């Protein structure tokens, strides 16, 4: 029965908080909430391959793309395997892979347009603009790595850091524009970080997620400012 599975899954997630990352827990909860909504609309909802096919179709009808559907179902499958070890999971006939998506990027002219027309220094968008341009100039420093950069990462004329995602060491030359951006915020961050974005060097998951959401909202506004596609 789907209701029993959902109850057991919720208990499993709450009991494994110390075993799983915050992002994994978030994925589990999102998938369970979605499956619960589906089960309320589905009569005699039992955990079978047919039910999971109907759930996948239900997700698609709600506008979820193929990769999102797959992510939800993989989370449910992981929980099912955790709760009922040895039992055959009912996910054999649904898509659980990843579909390649079209890569999108700004072209050279877009970047030049932004570089030649920065927001006013007093603008609330200036910090986010500088963070974005610093990332571009730094050969695409990911946001999660950029916001955690400290003065210790600055070694002469290069920035040396390790990717949060892979722990791979990255070395980035510091060009003149990057030095100008760093100097603009050197007195505003009193915790050793290059940018005044986080309160502490080690951030909580919720603090980082809130910061990322603010950055994304600022990027939308910057896109409108420069009439970017």
C-alpha cells in the first residue's frame, strides 16, 4: 500500500538525518510530498510497476521534465530499498536515467556588454554583478566555491582552492579586474572571506541555500537590465 510506504519512508528519513546530507534529505522529502499528492488522486494506490508508471505520467502531466521525474523516482527507489531490503522494488519499468540537456551560455558579446556597463556602485545589484564577473574572469568559479573563498586561497598572483563537489584542486590566475573587485570588498568582510556574503567561513546548508536563491534572483534582474536572452 502506498500510504504505508509513505509512512515508513517518512520515519526512515527522520531517523537517518545524521547519515545523509542535507541535500539528500531535501530530495527525499520533495519526492515523498509529490508521491503523497499523487496517491491522494490515485484510487487503490499500491506499490506496483503499473502504479509507478502512472506516477511518472502524472508527473509529466504536471509539467515536470524527464530528469526531474527520474530524480523523484530514484529517491523513492532508494527509500524503498532502505526500508524493505531484499524485496523487489516496483521501479523496473520506469525511467530512472538522465537525459542530456542543451547547454546554455552567454556569448562573448553579452559578456563584453556587461563588463562595459556595470551597475552603479551604490546599486543593490553591484555586489552580485561583481560576484558574477569574478566567477567569469576566474575561469568559471562555481558559486559554492566562490562564496567560501578566503584570503588564504589568495597565493601571490593566483587563487588556489578545492572544489566543494569533487575536492579537486583548482588554480586560477588573478587578472587585474579580479584584483579590483577583491579590493572593493576587502574592508567589508571581517571573517577572512573574500566577499561579504556569509557570516562565517563554514556555512549551514540553509544559509547557503538562502544565499544561492538571492544570487539567482539578482541574476534574473541583471539579465533584464542587459536585455539578455
